[in-house]
């Protein structure tokens, strides 16, 4: 992980003092709502339906055990005993008191955390694959390049007030787990003509009201040109993006209306002016940022040790968890463990202060004191010795963190929806719970196999419903909450946007609708075929026919 230097610490301390003064002046009536709005947004503070919400930055999804303990402390002392992991690998607190937020930010600064650029029309937190650095299918560790982008973009004076918010994702693995193609900029590490590693860069992706898959701007650039290429794209967007209509202000609209060829030409023209400038990365600078992500002190271990084999043969619950939640590691004798909290009665993404404390302890004991947050709102312990997996599982089980449904239908992405968000048209959390209750049999979930359900409470698409194999969107229908259902979305390598199946449904109808969709899949699937593959083969009509069929 990146470690702060003296300048970083002083900057955060000064920032807290500044925001304390701004908050005091607002509470005293010396700043209006309009004057306070940009100040609080620059510190990650929103006003939601019932209370303020603070979004805390988790760069590229990495947290230390010390940071986890501090987050647990904040959840206990400044919130209602829990926090919420987001689809951008950040963490949110939904109930802080406004007057206490500067103090809360002071606590974050003590462990090298903040809420800077988690809101507003700026470059947001750069995300990446939660298995970065340990994945067996990795071309190169993406985290060093995420850190380069973070340092370049934080407080960037030219890009502090863009036409709209701006999101970047980086993927260095063969299987894209970072939803790279639906970001404003998506970056893939790819092999070059001589076998060296460089970048393929897309732009103009995004979800929300106008979902779009990103378009290729640079087929291949060398590493030293990463920032010059990004800077060129941002310059064109900052200069030509719409500022008169926030619904048409994202770069995806600019790329679509300009045309990808013309947009690419504008970027290349800008790039010619700066590609050999001081923005060009040196090898020393690349190595400096990569040095923050060296391998921990791995031990020499054997794969599939006898004690692991024994427990897998003796304990069916452990075996089920191991099959779903444990992935191969690049180092012999180690494993990647994904901790999934998603079970009936627990809102996807929510985690309690007690669980945060327990995760910190488990990270120290089993994974070199670090965890990662995935964009699917789960937690990853990336470096667990295989001979410690059974002990870890028992500890997770005692803390209600051993749900073995990773990648299955009930491992849903879900935004907070109308229970918290002032922008939502409908509630999301009750929809997730109703689906969890309907599909509660684990053997049936395994039989169904890999299905991604994503739920959003409004068109802002914080739940990524457009790229869910099954997407659910809350809509307002004459003052009542209804839900559109879409099929065929994917955020993986062959990214696709779901298509709406037809007229919307009431909250009570959704579980039955999902049952019918799954029944069509099971009837039509071929051997070992995933839901998304069956849908792409047979199309929408068989699903639509059954879902809207009238009972005899």
C-alpha cells in the first residue's frame, strides 16, 4: 500500500481544520446552503433522505487492518454501528451528524484516509481488480498504475471542475472483474508488439440515464505515455463537454455526439502537443509507484496440504464455502478468499462495526494485515495460507461472514435505494431481501450457477443494473414504486447492456418474475452453460413469453 509522507499528513491535517471552519460558519448561518454545497462535496459529504452521508475514499480498494479498525470505531461512534461498501470500492457512512463530520475526518486522517474527490465533478477514486497482484491470470499488477493515476489526478487544478464526475478503471487480469468498459476511461494492460506491457485505453463508457460501452481511443501505448494519453482525453472533454445540461455532461455523450473517430482525432491532436512533455512517465517514477506494492513475506508452502484435504473431505459446509469463495493464488500454498456478507436480512454492501473489527483481526492473522474491497461489495483476503483456510472459515462463520454464495444468484449488487438516497425512485434493499428469501436453498443456487443480479433504485445506476445478467431498476409510476427488469447485461470482457424485458412490475411481483426467468434458463440451457450464455443464444423472446403469460 502507498504510505503517506510528511507532506501528505500535513495536507490532510490542514484540510480537516479548513472544513471545521467551513462547517462552523455554515451552522452559524454565515454560509448559505448554496455556498456550503461545493465545500461539503469536496469533502465527500452528501445530504441524503434522512441524514448526511459521508463517502470515504478507498484507493483501488485496498485497506490495512489499522484502517479497518478506525472504520469500525467511526461506525460505532459516529454512525449506527455499520457502514456500506460501494460498487466503486469505497465505504459510506449513512448517519453522521453534520457538526461531527470534521472530527470524523480527523480520525480518518490519523490512518491515512480521507473523503477527498469522492464526490463533485472531478476525477473520482480509480478502481481495479480486487485480485490485483495475486491473480494467476494477471499480465501485470495494476495497482502501481492506479497509484500513478491517483497522484496525478488528486487536486489536479485543470480537472477539479469538469463538466461532470469522471471515473477511471484499470484491469491487468485476463478476466475483467473491474467493469472496465463502463467507465469514463477504461484501461487494459496488454502485451505490445515486442512482448512488453503497455495500455489499451477506452473512453466514453458509463451507465446512468444513457448506458454506453466505452470506445477504443488508443489501441496501444507504451507505459511512459499513460498520463499524457489520459491528460489528452481529459483536456478534450473539459473543453468540449456540455456544461448547460448535467444529463448530457458526461464524456459518453460527447463521444457519442462527436463520433468516436472524430473524438479520437481530437484526442490524438491534443496528445501530439503533450506526449513528449514533462507528463511523460520515467522508468524511475513507474518503479517508485510500483514499489508500494511489493510481495509480502510469503513462506514456502505446499499446495493442497493434508490438513486442507482432510477438512474438505469431512465438512460439507466448509467444502461448499471453499468451492465458491476460494480462488487460486499465484504463489504455491496460498489462496485468495472472498468474504461475502450477502444473506437474507442483510443489505448487500452493509458491514457492522463488529465485523470490521473481526476482519481486521483476521487480516492480521491470516493475510499480512491487508484486505481489498471488490466492486461487487465483497471483501477479499488476498494472501491466505491454504493450511489456515479451515481455521479462517470457522472464524468467519462465527461472525456471520461465511456465506458461501459468491458468484451465485443471491450475491447481488444493490444500491441503498429509497431507504437512504434522496435521488431514488424506489427502494432497492427490500427487493434484494425478497429475492434472497425466494432463493434460499443452496443446492438449488449451485444448480442454477453463475447469475449476476444488479439492483438500482434510480437511473443513476449506482447498482450497475444495466450490466447485470438480470438488472432491476426502481421507477416511479404515478407515485408508486415499480421495477423494470432487463436481461443480458455483463461487465466482463465481452461487456453488454441489458435489454428491458417489457412493462414494469410491482415489488410483490419481482420474486415470481425472477423465478420464471430462472425457469426459462434451466429449461433451455445446454451442459455447463451460464445464464448469460443461454440468453445470448436463445434471445429475449422465450423469457418474455413466460414472464408475461397469463395464468389459465
